[in-house]
C-alpha cells in the first residue's frame, strides 16, 4: 500500500471523515481524504458516491448523516 507521508490518514488511531468518490468491486470504494485519494473497504456500511463515511484502518465504520436527513 502506498500512502502519502509517514502514515495513511485512514490508518491513524482515530476515525477520519472522508468522502466516497465512487464504489469499486468487492465492497471497496475510492475516497477523497482531503489530502488525496485512497481505496478503503465499505463492507460494513451502506454507502454510495458522495456520502461521508468515518474510516479507521482502511475500513469504513459509519456513514455520517446530517441531522434531519434519513
């Protein structure tokens, strides 16, 4: 895996909000981290292009929804 800098933004000890750019095969997605693009697993969430997801260790763990939106 090639990540910019010393560590991946999605591999730190905290969940990071990223935006799904597009879904890929086998429950993966290309996401925009704000510092670049990475591929992460979306196997645990129901996310689509344009959604904001929380990612920890290359795994999306939650979809961030605005208050009042389903």
